[in-house]
């Protein structure tokens, strides 16, 4: 820490000359010098040996001044007033003594009184304390203070700490996280405070940096101060600590509270499940609406990492039964059973069985509050046929039974059209020639395939536009346009196929050629209706 500044040389020089003029010994002059250095602010004091050396030097100077009939210079005025004031000499007495020392260099009377009154005002204010104000006034002052001021006032005195802690907290969001072992970040609303032992930590906008060797104690003390007030109501609480020592400090703070914390959304980075349980026990069950837990191995875990999250004890807590939205990230869960009562959830699994899918379908269909879920897995593959049968997932991973109904309705129309075409061919094939039967068969294939392609494309196009509150509407319109496109597409394909078949199809029959008089294959091309013999090639 820097030493307090010493008395400026020009003031020290003037003070010693003034004391010599009053015939003070070196000892009395040194005592006066120490009083001047201690009031109104503390200054660094010379040793008695150094002061005596200067006193001897300035004594010679004063001797030559007095022998030549000269007085002290005018710049000595203020330090002389300072010297008389600490010796408790009255204003009138001080004026006379300084006038005798300065002679014709003496300042005006009003200037002297200005300096003397300034010292009197400093002396009067030095005895006043902030705590001398009325209690109600102090409360108002503290209430209008910002976060930095409140944290500072708490460290001034026990009374101010009590007043600050009794104030209704204005915090809506609080977060705490650590960076390696040299920094802890605490955010109160949009104001960030960095506690660190690194004096070169970079400064950021709206961020206060507190550099101290014991930065951990200061950080957790400031963090705890907000939670000691039962009136605290948070919209979000984010806890991202990856050091076992810091985790234990946090648990000790929360366990020391005589009330549960009111919070609507909580995010916890955890290294073991017991840590999550200890934090959740300190939260008020009725107010927690959304919970996110992220697996983050502790920096000091030494390889003691977990592979799964069981949620066996967590799922029995009242808080878990009342929360509506849960996310478990970066670690697989053992079972989805604890999540089936939620409105929304996002989890990660290694694999999912058909039994779990059936439970999920039943819970989603029976619950009136269920909205959606996301299940992530590297091995998570559901066949499209299974998805339709179980009515589980759409192409976005959402559990919506309307998707299955729409797909079934769309494909039912296609199958009906194909069956009708086959029935039409079978009824008329016995009455048609070989050429017409072949034409109708090719025509049926073209119409069916075209209708199916158009139907599937139309349905999935409508589904790709689905989102938010428009999802159910998109399902209904996707089904409608799918059916219409299959019918219209079939009709268009029928006309096109007729034109193609009429242009290139041939009728092959056995007959007698008029030129070669031989029985051969006779081809008749519809575009010119001429007969051609295979043997001679004549018309």
C-alpha cells in the first residue's frame, strides 16, 4: 500500500521559520509539526533527526533575514494559520502573531478569516458521522443507492449492514460462475462484478472489478447478502460453479437461510447429482416454473465423473412434481418416467425402447397440459412406419397425433384410387383387345405414381411451413391439399399418358400379307393407321 504523502517542502520550510520566529525550541517545533501532519488528513512524518537537521539549516536562514530587517514571505500565510489552529490559538490571537511574523507581507483581514474559517469548518465536519443522521433518513438514502453503494455501505458498520439487509431487494436475476481459480463472476440484474486476485484483469462495460487476495470470501459474502432477505423474488437464478470448494461454499450459504428462495427459472451446472438435490431443497416449490440442469465436470473432480443421471431422489421431491418445464443437458438419463407429467422437457438418452415410446404416447394423449418434448440421442432412430403406428413423432420430433391421422388419410385416398384403377382394368380387360389392355395397364401405373408423388410433395410442403400456433392448421390444410393434388394430378397424368400412348403404341396381330402371300406379324401404327408386314416390310 502507498504511504501517505509528506508535507510539501515549501510548507515545511515556512512552518519551521514561523516556529523559529516565535522562539520555539526544536522539540516544541517538532511537536507542532506532527500535529500539522496529522490534521485534517494523515501525512507522512519525518524523523526527529531529519527535522532537527532542517531546523538548524533554517535557523541560519532566519538569522540572515532578521539581520537584514526582512520578514517571512507571503506564501507562508496558510501554513502559519494551520499551525496556530492545531495549537488552538484564537482567530484574533493568530492574526496578531502572523501579522508580526509577515509584516508588510501580511494578507488582508478577510483573506485571513477565510482560511481560518475553512479550518474551523473542517474541524466541525470531522466530528459528524453518517450514522448521526435520523434512522428514517438513512433508510431513504440507502434505498436510492445503487448496487455498488449498497455493497460498500454493508462493510462500513454493523448498523448500516442491518439497514441495507432490511431493504427490499431490487434484484430480479442473479448469477454466479467461476473462471478457473482466479476469478468469480457475480451478476446482479445487468450489473456484473468480477472478484479476482489478478490485478491485470481486463475491464468491461458495466462491470466492476474487485481485486483482492481473499476474493473468494468477498464474492460469496456479497452473493449471500441478497439471499438473506426473505422478500427476495427472482425471475432467474443461474449457478455455474465447477469447483468443489466453491460448490460447498454455495451449499453452506443456502443451508444457512431460514427460508426458501422464490425463483421462477433456475439453471444449475453440476458435477454430481447430490449437488443438484441440495440446491433444489432450498428453492420454493410453488414458484419454480422452469428448471435446466447442465452437466459440467468439476475442475477438481480427479476423474470421478458420472455417466448417467438417475433422478431417483429428485423425482420424489415436491418441487419436481410441480415444475412444468425441465431440460437435462449434456448427460444421458436412465429413464423418461420422471418426465411424463411435465408440459415440456428436453433430455438426452443413449437409446429408447418400444415400451418407453408407448409410455410417452399414452402420457401425451392422456395429459391435458402436455405440449412438446425433445429427446436427443446419437442412436435414436425411429422408423417412419413405427412413428405412424404409434402416433409419436413428426419430422420435427414433436409428439402430435394429428400428423399420423393426416398421413393416414392422405395415403388412404391414394390406395383407394389405385384399387379403383385396378378394378376398372380387370372388369374391362376381358372385353378389350390386347392393345387396349396394355394401354390401360400402363395408364394405371402412370396415374397412380404421379398422384402419389404429388400428394406426398404437397403434404410435406405444408408441414414444412408449420410452426408455433399454425402447426395444427398446417396439418389440416396439408391433408386437404394432399387429397386434392392426388385427384387433380391423377387426371392430368391420365390425359398426358393417353396422348403418349396414342402416338407411340402399336397393335400386333397375325395375318396374310397381300404382297408376299405369307402369314406374318402385321403391325398397325396409330399415328397413320397403316399396316406393315414383318416379312417383306411392305404396306
